[in-house]
C-alpha cells in the first residue's frame, strides 16, 4: 500500500481524483491507523498509467508495476484461502451440530414388541353346539 500523495505523484493525478477513484471502487484503498489513505498500487496502476520516473530504467518501471500487481494478487489469494478455511471449519461444525440434533430429535430406543394376549383356541360350530347340548341334558 502506498500513501495517497505518492499515488497522486506516481500517476500525475490529483489526490482528490485518486480519492474519488477509491470511493467509486475503481481503485482499492483503505485508511491506516493514523487515518491516512493508503492505496493498493496494483489496482492503482491497472486504472491509471504511471508517469514520471519511477526509476531510471523503463524496464524497471514495468517490473515495478508487475511486482505491485503480483503483491496485490498474493494478498488476495491469502485472503481467499483464509476465508475458504474459515468456511470449511464452519461447515464441519455445522455438520457435527446437525448430527447431534438429529440424535436428540429422533427416538433412539428400540421399540418394544406389542403386548399380545394369550391366544384362545377358536371354538368351532360343532364344539359350540356340543357344549350347548351337554348343558341342556
């Protein structure tokens, strides 16, 4: 990250123009601990061309811009990896919590067999008639 004034000097733009680009989201920037604007060189040089001698050698100018872009991309990769790891950790925690809640909400006991009455032999018609005849006689 470079200070706003240095960003303005390196691009030939005014500080106000750089601040507007940051506010609109064209250039990434943030305030530091002292409240001063710091601008990401990679995003700055992707929007504005550098002017003036950054170094005496024009090849070094291109390398400086590439290095700044690479540095910005490496920070983005590190941030995305951190977010991915956080999301994986959250997903694992959610899965474990879901398993616990499922165990609580479902009845884990084995069902008891239904109570059965002792089976009485079926009385056929002939037996019933025979018992009636015996009582009468």
